[in-house]
C-alpha cells in the first residue's frame, strides 16, 4: 500500500493510497478519511461506493462527508468504481455507462471482462484484507452506503453478506438493474444471458431471499432525470412491503441526481450509520 496523498481535514486525515490488486489484475487507488479519534484507537468504518463515471475522488471532493465523519468518530473508505489502466477493456462504443468507471460491483463471468472486472470480490474480500491490516479500523463495526450504481452496489453487497454490516443506505440507487437499460447492458456484457445469474446482483430479487432484514435508508430526488427509466425505487418499495423488509424511502422534493443532492443529506446518512455502529 503506497500513500499518494495526505491532507489534514476537520482535525482528521484525508488520505489516498495505491496498491496492486490481484483480483482485478491492475493498479488501484482508494481514499480513506480517518477522524481524529483514529489517532488513539481503532474506529468504525463506512464503505462508500460511487456511481457511473466516478472514481474515489468524486465523493472525497464533493460530498462534504469529512465534517460529519470527524464529529461522529467514523472512518470512510471510498474505493474506485472499476479496474483501470491501458490493458483494461472498455465499452466498445466508448459510452460512459459501461466499462471503465462502471464496474457495477459484480464479478464478471464473460470475456473479455472476466480477467479484470471482479469488483464484488475486490470490495468484499481484497480491499478489506488490506485496510483492516494497515489502518486503525475496527473490523467488527462496518457499514456501507453509495450513490446510483454505488447505491446498487451497497444494497446488494449488504443483502449478500448478512451479519457483516451494521447499517446500509443509498442515494438514488439503481434499485432494479434487471429491469432498466443501465443494468441490462451491464449484466448482458459482464454476466451473459442467464437472468438467474443477474438476480444475484439485483436488490429487488435479493430482498425476497434475504436472511437478514437490515433496515435500508434511501434518499431519492423527485427531479432526478434518471428516476423513472433507470432507478425505479418504487419497485424496491413494493418488494420490501411484500417481504416486510424495513425501508425508509425519502422522496426529496426538488432534488436531482447530482452531488448537490448528496451533500444536502450527507449528515443524515452519516448519523444513521454512526448510530448503528455504536451499538
């Protein structure tokens, strides 16, 4: 793990690291905010997963999370959204919604993606093995949140790993990727044609067989241009009601899909996670 930046922020440290990923077969970067409390003890950690086209830096620079993380005494890990480098295959049509910057937090099974696009294993196994060994983080107190594609990742990873996370939340998540253009494109390329495999990475499908009813906090702007075609929170609401999975879906009037929306409610989400992480 090589430290490539380190800045003082709200009496804590905003750091960025580079390392070689064996499961992604490339060099990767991730960011971590360590609150002041981390100078004297191991602190709980929130994983943040970003959306399409983003890297680890978008959240760090735009979300305004450091102030709240400092106050609550929690660390935040922000991984990249996909493998990167000259050898990494990208969208053949050079579109922004697939390939580099759009790993969808799954393990690809199809060529040429399979050799590099193993983001589920990276988030769930490789990255935690590194950070909990090298940084003052408490492995027994973890939670996860994200935005858009990263909201999809946060929800599916929490649902697939019962008992691991104390809390989960999302901003504008892709709630039903099996039933929206972004998800269908990604799943068809990364996973092939078998929709049963797709269901392993679809929140609405996973709710039905969830072994843990971890409450979900979901904020969604009602002026989000992707709301109806891509995000479909009402599908998640319906399945949560049917299977009695606790969901706090907050439709926020006048807000869109941007980080202006995220920064407006970041304090609520950090408080939601911090409360669960203290238990």
